């Protein structure tokens, strides 16, 4: 194993120097994670990113059964990073998470997973 050179020492010094700031930021983040969306919105406003994330999580958690809106043009944009909206709760989640949800739903209910996913993400030309 090579000995730590000057670059590694600089990284350690930088981390050490910023440690109090990092501690403060993490403490604020952990505190925010423990608040409800309403409590956080009262402090930060509805437009704050964490408030929006918490609102979305609340919508998704309260929804009895997600009904994802069809995405007929899903092939036009890269799959990585795509999100899909539930028409019932207006919650938004990553497409991959929605597919996992539907697989679990189909497994538990006996519904046809392929038929459900084909209705949302229509199969394209196999070329
Ligand atoms: Zn939903």
C-alpha cells in the first residue's frame, strides 16, 4: 500500500477544517428529517425542496393503491431518471420504483404484471 501523499493530507486538512460546518449541516438535515411536512413548511415555506419531498412522500404513503398514468411516449426519453405520476394521489416516483411496486402488487393480488406494465408503458416495435 502506498503511503499517503500531499494530496491525501490536503483532503484530510480540508475535511478537518470544514468539520464544524459539516456537523451543523448534518444536524440541520437530521432535524428536518424528523419534522412533519407541515412543521418544516412553517419554517422554510412550501417551496423548500425538503418540504416538497416530504409532501410527495406523504401523498404516496397515504394512497391506498397507486394508479399510474399511462406514459405512451416513454421511449422518447432516456429511461434512467424517468418518473411517473399516480393519478389517484398525485404522488411522483421513479419509474423503476413504480415497476417494483407493480410487481409486488401483481404478486400479492394475482393481477397480470405484464398487462399492467404494457398499459402504462406500451411495448414498442421490437426492431
Ligand atoms: Zn398513489
